[in-house]
């Protein structure tokens, strides 16, 4: 059996980052060491995204680059693009195995079959792999399908200051443009006792911010019996997290309920930040997208949040160039966002995903119109961000030190309301919760200092 190092490359969302941490934790337990350079690794695992055609192209480019740099490694490709189109990946470059999301948890066993690694051995991660599940077969309910809903036995986040914790996977929405239900499966939840056990393990390991993540985290518990909602899960986790901060990720508008708003207003350990997808500020476009809300509903949710939590950071995803988006529809979206309480935007240029209803829809805007509209929205997003960050000049905010140094030697710290602040070198070790004073918000960065 050969022994060597591994390198994992993760594309896409926080859920993918958690999945990669699970793969890394299992490989460390098997005696493989982490290699910082993929060219030096015996095994390279690429965890892909397929949210856009650009994401697919980025994955193919990365696969080719890794194979050129390390022609002798065992190269495994997994994730959402691997689930969607394994043939396209196999045609890109020589790949040892394509492992879709359904079989992602089998990667350690696959490497065992390839005789990579040993059952034990020395390893030197930045922080030991964190045992999560009580066993390796934690299944969240019977969904009548072959999609797993497990927590890995261990996770390893390397030298990251924050940990991610999957509480939900899959999606039951029917948005006309989206392939995520195809590549992630139906909505399914991790039972609360298992989430609690995993959170306690991460807290014991020293993480001071834990991000709860899923495809649609707000749907947590709808598939469980007895049913447990997200608010009930949060109440249980807050009893166990001590001073550690919990951040919510991936809540759809209709899942931002009054009880979630109330808890965010009352609980200082729940980060005052949410990213709530908008996708369009035009009801005409939202209907074509088959979104389950209209812009008035979305605005009602974010205005309730801002009223209850005045300092909250609010982000949104927006898709530009969806079929049927006229100049008037885009202008409606632009004005709607400009008048909203948003503090940042994630802008995506629409591209047809084969197999989705939107791929067959007529009247898609011309590529040059999509580029121009996307540029305008990104400029607007930068202005909204600068306006929001300027509000906090001279204010003190809680922040977790991310640890990564900037080119000027400063450290990066992330506030509860999702402002990245550059603080002085040596201010704190990565992962520590500190108080920072915001000194100056520039258009492209925010400077501050530690004050506690």
C-alpha cells in the first residue's frame, strides 16, 4: 500500500467547503498527510461547482492544470459538476475517478481500494481533525432515495478560523433555471441530536464562529419526524455553544420567519447577518424563474430584519439576463435594489443549464446586454457596500480574526454583520473573537484596530 499526501481543491459554496472538510478529515484519519502544493501530492481531490456555465468551465480548466502539473497523481473529481456531467469531465483530461455527490462520502474507501494511504500514521495538520458523528452511518431520515444525508466521522478545516457545519442538504424548490435539485437531491435534514454533537465537538476544538449551512438551511427539519424547525434547532445549539458565534447561511425569503427575526434581535451570539436570495426585482422575471415569492414579500422580510436588527448585514444573489428580462425589467430590478437596505450583492450572469425549463425559454437578452447589466449591478453593489460600511466608522464591533495576512501584513477580521476589517499585524491569533474599532471605510477596503 502506497503512502503519500493529498491536496483538496474546493470550488463553490460553503456546503462544498464542509463536504471537502469531511473528505480531508477522513483522509487524515487514514494516515495521509496534507500537501500544500497539489504538484507534490499523491492524491488530488477537486470538489466542483456547477451553479453556472462559467463554474463548469472553471472546473475543466482546473482539472487540466492539475493534471499537467502532476501527471502521476491519483486525480479524483467530485461535487456538483461531477454529478451533473461525468462524461464532460472524463473528456477534459485523464482522471482516475469521477465521484458524484451521491457517492462523495465513499472517496476514502475508493482510495483504500486504490491502495492509497495507511490505516494509521503520523500527520501534522494545523489543528487535529475533529470527530463529528457518533458513528459513520448517521442518516437523517428515510427519504426513499439513494441520496445520502450523513455527517462525516471527522472534519478538518486546516488553518481556517471558522468552521462550517452542514445541517441540511438538497432542495425541493422547482426554480426553472436551477440544476441543484438534480445534483444535490431532495431536501433532507441532519437530526438535531447529531447537529448538537457535531457543534459541541467543533466548539471543544476551539472554533469561535460556526456557520450553519445547507442548500436551503431555512427548510431545516421539514422532513424529520417529529418535525423540528430551524428556530428550535437554534435554541438547542445556543444552549451548547458557549461564547462561540453561530452564523446562518442560505435562507430562502419565505423561511425568514418572524421567530427567526425575533431570535436574531435577542441573541448576540447569532451573527447579525443574512444573505437572502432575490434573483430579480421584477415580478415578471420572478414568475418566469418559478420563484415562490414576489418582490414585495422579499422586501417585507428584509425590512423586518433591518427594523429588528438595525446593524444587520444583508446580502442578496441576483441573476442578470434571464430570458424575458427586458430593459424595463432590468431597470425595475436596479431601482428596487438601489432603494433596498442591502449591504452587498452577488451578481450572476444567466447561462442556460441543459435539462432545465429555462434553457428552452425564448427572448434571452443578448450577451453584450447581459455584460452591461451585470457591470451596472456590480457597481451598484460596491456602492451599497461602501455606504453600509461607512455607517460604522468610529464604532466598535465584535469580530473573528481570520488569520490570513494581507500583502501589507495586516490581519483580516470578520465582524458579525459581515464586514471584513483589516487590523494591525500581530493583533490576535486566527480564530479569536475580538472587538475591533472601525477606523475608515474606503470603497474597496475597511481599516480598523483591535481595542479589547
